[in-house]
C-alpha cells in the first residue's frame, strides 16, 4: 500500500451521505409519533378533538365500507349533514362487538336516553349561512371541504372556512356572489 491510498480510505467516512441523516431523522420522528399514538398522548397536529367515545371514521368508512350517508343522513336533503343518534350506531352494535367497553357504554347511555355529547369540529360564524344539500346535489364530494375523513381516526378540521374559500369555488362554478346568499 502506498501513501496515496490513505486519504482514499478515509474519504467515505468524511462523506456521510446526506440522505442517511435525513433517513435517521425520519425514523426517529416516526418512532416518536408512533409512541405518542400508542400512549394516547394528545398530539398537537393532525388529530381532531378527543371524543367521549373513540369513534373512528377510518374503521367504519375505509375498513368496513359504511357510507357517509348512512350516518349523515340529512346531508343530501337539508342544510345540516347532522350527527347520527345512538340509534344509528345500534343498528349494528346491538350485535357487533357488544361487549367492547365503549359499545357497552353506548348501549347503557341509549337505555338511559342519555345522548353522547360529541365535540364539534367544524363551524361557521353565526352570520354565515351554509347549506349541505345544495352542494351535495351539485355533486361535490365531502372531501372538497372536509378533507379525507375516511382516513381519520379522529376528525380534524381540514380547513378554515374563510370567505375566500367559498367565493373562489362559487366563482369557478358560476354560483352566486350575492352577499345576501351567505349573509342573510
Ligand atoms: C358509522 C357512522 C358514521 C359514518 C359512516 C360517517 N360518519 Fe362522520 N361522524 C359520525 C359521528 C358519530 C361523528 C361525531 C364524532 C366525531 O367527530 O368523530 C361524525 C363527525 C363527522 C364530521 C365532523 C362534524 C363536526 O363536528 O364538524 C365530519 C366532517 C364527518 N363526520 C364527515 C363524514 C364523512 C365525509 C363520511 C364519509 C366519508 C362520514 N362522516 C361517515 C359518524 C359517521
Ligand atoms: C353499519 C354498521 C355500523 C354502524 C352503523 C356503526 N358501527 Fe361501529 N363498528 C362497526 C364494525 C363492523 C366495527 C368493527 C368491529 C370489529 O373490529 O370487529 C365497528 C367498530 C366500532 C368501534 C370499535 C373501535 C374502533 O373504532 O375500531 C367503536 C367504538 C364503534 N364502532 C362505535 C360506533 C359508534 C359510536 C357508532 C354510531 C355513531 C357506530 N359505531 C356505528 C359497524 C358499525
Ligand atoms: C362545500 C363545502 C362542504 C361540503 C361539500 C360538505 N360540507 Fe360538511 N360542512 C361544511 C361546513 C361549512 C360546515 C360547518 C357548518 C356550520 O357551522 O354551519 C360543515 C359541517 C358538517 C358537519 C357538522 C354537522 C353539521 O351538519 O353542521 C358534518 C357532520 C358534515 N359537515 C358532514 C359532511 C358530509 C358527510 C359531507 C358529504 C356528504 C359534507 N359534509 C360535505 C362544508 C361542507
Ligand atoms: C366546491 C365548490 C364550492 C364551495 C367550496 C362552496 N360552495 Fe357554495 N355553492 C357552490 C355551487 C356550485 C352552488 C350553486 C348550487 C346550485 O344552485 O345548484 C353553491 C350554492 C351555495 C348557496 C346557495 C346560494 C343560493 O342560490 O341561494 C350558499 C348559501 C352557499 N353555496 C354557501 C357557501 C358557503 C358559506 C361556503 C363556504 C363555507 C360555500 N358555499 C362553499 C359551490 C361551492
Ligand atoms: C359564498 C358565501 C359568501 C358570500 C357570497 C359572501 N360571504 Fe362574506 N363571509 C363568508 C364566510 C364563510 C365568512 C366567515 C369568514 C371567517 O370566519 O373567517 C364571511 C365573513 C364576512 C365578513 C366578516 C369579516 C371577515 O372577513 O371575516 C364580512 C364583513 C363579509 N363576509 C362581507 C361580505 C360581503 C360584503 C359580501 C358581498 C360582496 C360577502 N361577504 C359575500 C361567506 C360569504
């Protein structure tokens, strides 16, 4: 071996590939995120509010293929999409995983006529009028405004409903700009 070989040997050490650092960081971050989820520590981004019963849209919509309209029955015909009453849950859970603690709690609350108080996720100020049925009947997907709910364990507010967001789509679709359509 001659002397010139020495620096060549050290070279790979000095040049730690940048992607290796990035990959290590990514692994660390995902381990940390997984730990947070596993320990059920409230996590500041990407999760909506904790609900009294840990209802998962992902499980119901993505895994079990339940339609949005089975639970949000009013979306296509009234201004509100509506939150399902416990009766809707019991259509299935009178039989499915009956003894799972949260389902037992659900049945108990139903028997006592005590509704579950779900935390609200999306809202508009009082002075804005919105109507689901008009948008659904025009064929807009729920995801246009709510994001991919089918992949969420806890529903998160996908976007802020700023006036510009509404107006932009109205403009693109030649719908009304009349102030009094939304402020009545
Ligand atoms: C099996 C019943 C069920 C199905 C199916 C279902 N949801 Fe829900 N949804 C609920 C319940 C219960 C809540 C209230 C608790 C929560 O926020 O997780 C809710 C809450 C929501 C909210 C938040 C409401 C708020 O407070 O602003 C949105 C948005 C929503 N659902 C959209 C959808 C969409 C879109 C689909 C279909 C992809 C869907 N849901 C399917 C039961 C259901
Ligand atoms: C169309 C049938 C159907 C309806 C309606 C339904 N569920 Fe479920 N639910 C299921 C099935 C199927 C599972 C998965 C059971 C399993 O894992 O074996 C499930 C699982 C669950 C679980 C277990 C934890 C989880 O998320 O995996 C909870 C809690 C739950 N449902 C709550 C509710 C609530 C609250 C409602 C009413 C808003 C509801 N379900 C309405 C079919 C339904
Ligand atoms: C054009 C936008 C838009 C589309 C499309 C849309 N939503 Fe909404 N949704 C909203 C807004 C805005 C609110 C808040 C309404 C308020 O506070 O008055 C809301 C609120 C809700 C709520 C809370 C309860 C309620 O009725 O206010 C649920 C549940 C919901 N949406 C489900 C759905 C489902 C399911 C679909 C598809 C079938 C859907 N949304 C499609 C904009 C939309
Ligand atoms: C994805 C596109 C889209 C978004 C986003 C959207 N809209 Fe619309 N909206 C429409 C279209 C298209 C119509 C016309 C529906 C029809 O007349 O068939 C409409 C109609 C309406 C109407 C009825 C107007 C009338 O003629 O009386 C109201 C009210 C309304 N939207 C409010 C809102 C509000 C408030 C928001 C924001 C929170 C919003 N929209 C977001 C597309 C959208
Ligand atoms: C398609 C629905 C829509 C139309 C049309 C509309 N607005 Fe709005 N407007 C909204 C929404 C949604 C908000 C709430 C924004 C928020 O909470 O950040 C809002 C908020 C406002 C506010 C409160 C200040 C602010 O920016 O938050 C004023 C003032 C206002 N609008 C005036 C008007 C005037 C004037 C017109 C007619 C030129 C008009 N709006 C037309 C949906 C609409």
